């Protein structure tokens, strides 16, 4: 006898139990099996410092849906999890901890500091993976990786050395994006350019020999202390006569030339541009072309250096700006100030304003690596879903700059380069060298910087499978099947994985890139701590359950588009979970003495049986097609509509008379179809709602240990029955019409209405006669089917559905006099409303002063009132006979 189900669904009791069952029985495990087709997803590794947020919840729900679906289809499915060491974020966490203890990393020293970071990682690093388990993620946890584990570290060194030996890694001075708070460089794509209200300062630069002064416009007057030239466009007639002249830098007194360079935008400001090579990437390029010096006037702490002069040295950059404006104004160099909004770079981690700074760093030459990565997408060896993201990727890759890969941190993959202090030899090695290969000296010093976090993440699809070793897993699962990722890290990560895979595996890392949007708040804003609008997924799981959260995130979600988080939608998802539970509970309660192995003839199926089986077949076909096309939200919607509307609201209701009746064969058929369709529906729903589907499936007659290993429902052609689908569609529409008539006339729910159906065709009459019991059961009525009516019934309301006329006599069904009084009262009230509305619309003053949308609203109200009054008048005419 099936286990008794609780009257209400409690996700807290179900979810932990089944996840433990799955994990203990190794149902997520995947091993190389050449007889099965592989399916592989590598999880975008969340930061080891992280807490699960809604973006993680969406991203991992989508990955889990695809993995569970393919596993049920018979693929050898591997979803490989892991975490990222997150250089800046993790170091910042531990430094905060040290500050609270009254010490710092510099006091500890590098070795002891790294010991503290590893200890912190061991204590807190598993938090997010425990949270992913709460979400239901069916990862192969025995294969969990970390970007700084031994295997990944080996891969990182191997890649660095190979690129270095190919001349694709080099060290040079260049303008980098420096974060004064994180105290490290960050790459171009880690800079968030945000619109900031600022000013344009117009400053006069006098000529050396009393000639014509030049006025420049700048948004950053503090950097003028590092100016070495003023540039003008070579074709700008306004300045041709002064090219080659010498100017005097205000406040500093340094002499500097006027140069001509095509980079200058003649339309910006005055057309004359101050050149500060040490603090602007474009100025740096101009400086290289003209052999200009590069004095650095802002230091790593965003304070002015000694090159800024005694007066300004040590001032914060913002304080220096105020001081310079004051000094320029007092000395007559400040011409004017204009308001000017412009994009300012901010650190994506801490949101501090970035300081462009000249620094010696390690770089990867991107052009040779980018070309094959561009071709792979152009030749459709990698497909983006949606397609538009492929075009965005190509545009970025075609304009890519060399990648600055060094970071001034201690936590991360230390750059595998050593400097011989005896002969100045530079040694790049995948193993720590004991001595200098040139001079034999042992006095070696390793480069203090670490690699950009994304350097190791770029290798993730093959390093996690064992590269540089030629493992069975690497040969079997690479290239992986699909990369599921948010639209915000296409450049951070996806592009780098593509060129890395091609460079080191000679093959793309994945065949498809499924891009999803971001989870926004209800107002369409990005969730953030500063706005206080974040929603903790674990809090949601505690209150609503993981299945409700997963289903809410996927429904209404279309590839590439952002998703707004509404608690109302979460309530809707929970209602759906409860609907499934209650319908399943009803079915299971009626399975006493049920023999699932009993042979059934298709002839014993009723119209409703044939219809629901045919409709289930179509649902299975449509859901599979949607999943194949990554339309996961549409797949979820189709399952929802079938489960709630067709199965629960119609078929289960129609089965009740057979389940409670005396016909044993009819009862067995009804139970057989209920179990078959419910079980199949749970299997379709399992990738979306793994917990409740497992719990109910285990209570039904089944084969196998878990729903996640049962075969995916295939659309059986033998179940296709267009005749049954058409017939049920007719009966359902007639039922709705009868229900609507009852509702309009306030017929008490317990009263059965006499209904006359007028069907002119013999086939239609026979059909309605055969299945009138469905109408009587679902619409609380007694049905009479007729071909003609000599006289229309008195005081009967009327409707037409699917070519069938419906008459419902009201005599004895309702209190007619009372209903007439109610309708007359409604008609009078509506008439007064209409009079007021028309009064407004006939008032010229209202039409002139009211907003257009208000006027339109009143016009719509007028039309609705007229329509409602016409309907009430018709009802009154019928009732009054």
C-alpha cells in the first residue's frame, strides 16, 4: 500500500532527505563510458568567498535543468563543479580580518599571510557549495575543483611557460587600470564606466616668448602637473602657426612643446589637448610617437608624488584638484568652468574610481590568440544563444587590446618568473628553479606579482579534466557540450576560455554558449548591497522551498534577457507546487489494490483517457523541442499549463465518477491512466522541480532507484488522437459556456441547472448524447440534446459554443423577481456612472486640461459601461419574459 502523504507539502522535510539520498547513492556520478554519448557542463566557478545570490541561483538552475534532462535522455552527463580563488575578493576578506586583529599582511609577511588565506579558505570556502546543494544542484561533487588546487596550478604554469616561450607573454611599461583601494591593476573589462556629473576646466597655457597662449579643456586638472606637451590636430587651421612653439606649464613652469597628432579630436573642448603620458592610455601612445617623457604625478595610493612638486606632494588626488583650481584661478590661468557629465572608470570590485597609471606589468599578446577565436565563432564551431551575443563577442574580439595579466596581490597564482640577482637573467619555469641556468647562481628572486584570476579561469574547461595530462576524462568529455553563463561575463571569461581552448587543445572548449540575463529587482534595477534590494536565495528556499524558487526563476525567462524578481511570481510557483502535491495525493489515495501490471485494452479507454494521453504525448514532444532550443522558460510554461489546466482541472475531475463508481474495470482503467500520465508529467517536470517530483514518483508504482535515472518521456505516436482532442475541446468549451451562464445569473453552486443543447447534425447529437455525463459532472447540470426547438424556452438565457446552442431555463433555478431587482439596481448605478463619465467627455475644459491618458481612460470607461448596460438590459428582457 502506498505511503500516506501529508495533507500539505513541506519542502523542508522533503528536500534534505532526497538530496542526501541522491548524494549517498552517487546518482550524480559520471565515469567514462565509450558506449554512451557524453554530455558535459563545467560550472562557472563561484568565488570561494561567495554567498549564493540570485544570479548564482538562476545560472545553476539552468545548468541543473540541462544536466538532469540529458541524464534522463541516456547521456553520460557530467556537471563538474568548482570554486574560484578570487584573488582580490579573498585577499580583501582576510585583510579585513587582520585589521580587526590590529595587524596587517605586511606585518605578517607573505608566507604567513598566505597560510592565513588558506586557513580562511578551508573554514569558509565550502559555504557556497553547501548552498548549491540546497538549490538541488546535481553536480559530480567527487570531482569538485578549485582554481588553485594542485592540478589547476600545474596547468596555469604550463600555459604561462608555453605562451612565454612563444613570445606571447612579455613585460613592459604601459598604462594600466590601477585601483587605489585594492592596490592592484585590473583589466580593461573589469572597469565599469559609469556616467558621473563633473566639470570641464578651461586653462590657459602661456607661450614661452610672449606669443599666443593656448587654452586647453580638461576634466582632470590634477593631472596637468604631469603634462609634457599640448597636442593639436595637424589639419586644424586654428593651430597650424603654433605647432613647434614652446609653452610654459602653469603652476610648474616646465617648458613643453606644441605637437601635431591625428589622435586629437578637433571638436572636443578647444581642439587643443594636454598630453599626460603617465596617466592616460591615449596620451601614452601619443607620447611614444613623439618621444616624450612620462613623469608620474599620482602614486599607487592615489596621492600626489614628488613629481607633482613640493606644494602638492602628498595631497589626495581630489584634494589636489581643489587646490589646483584655486591656484589657477588666483594666478589668472583659469578661464572658465563648464558642467560636463562623462564616463568615469570604477573598479568592478570595490567601485573606487580607477587611476590610469604607468606601470611595468606582464601582458599577453592578444592578436595571434584572438584570430582563431574569431574564426571559430564565424564558422559556427561555437554557437551563441541568443545569436546577438555572438555578434557582440566578435566586435569585442576584433578590437581587443593586449591583456595585462599581472596583479599586485599575494593571493593567487604567483608569476612563474625568477630574476637572477647575480647576472640579471630572467628565468621562466614551470618548476621552481634551484639555480640560474646562465651563471649557476642561487640568488634568485621570484616575481612578486600574481596572475589575474581570469588567467586560471580561462583554462577551466580542460584543466578541470586533467590537462596538461592526457586523461581519459579529457579525451572523452572535451570539448564540453555547453557553457551556461550570464551576459555580464562574456568578455571576462567566455572569450578567454575560447582562445585558451583553441591554443592548448586545438579545439573549441564548448559547442554552444547559452547566455542568460541578470536577475533584477521588481523595478528593473540591479540587485546590490548599496540599494538594499538584494534577495537571499537561501531565505527564499527556507520559506518557499527550492522547487518554487527554481520554477519561478525559469518561467518567464527568455535567453539573454534580464529577469525581474517578483514575490508574486514566487507565490504563483508555490501554488503550483501545492497543486501538484494535492492532485498527486488524490491519485495515490485511490490506488488501493491497484495492479499496475494488469493488461488494458485501448478499447477500454474513455474519450477523456484518449484525450489526456494524446495531450501528454504532445506536451512531451513540445517540452523536448523547447529544451533542445534552450527555451527553458517556454518548456516550463508548457508543463505548467498541461499539469494545472488539463490534468488537474479537467482529467482528474472527470476520473472521480469512475474512481467512486461500481464499475471495477472502469476504475482500473482510470487509475492506470492517472498513474501513467502523472508519472510521465513528474518525469517531464523533474529537471525543473527535482525534489517534489522525486518524492511523489517514489510513492507511485515505478521501476528503478530514482526518477533522475528513469528514461525521459518520449512522445509515443500511438497515443496521438486528434479525434479525442477535438471532441474534448468541444466539450470543454461547452462546459465553460454553461459555467459562465450560471455565474452571470448567480445560480447557487449546489443547484443543478436544466440545460438544452441544440445540435443540428446527427453526428454532433450522437457525440453529445454519448458524453453528456462529462457536462453534467463538470457543469452541475442535467443535459437534454435536441436537433430542433419548436419554441425557445421561456425565461432562458442563451449562449453558443463550438456551433452548439445552449439554453438554460431560469424558472425554479433562481429567484427571478429578486434577480430582476438586482439587475435593475445595477443598471441604475451603471447609468449614473455613464452620465458622470459622459459629462466629463462633453466638457471642453476637461478635454483641454486633462492629460491625454486620463481622457483615454474615460473613453474606455464609457465604452465598457455601455457594453455592460447592454448585457444587463438583455438579461432583464429575458427575465421579464
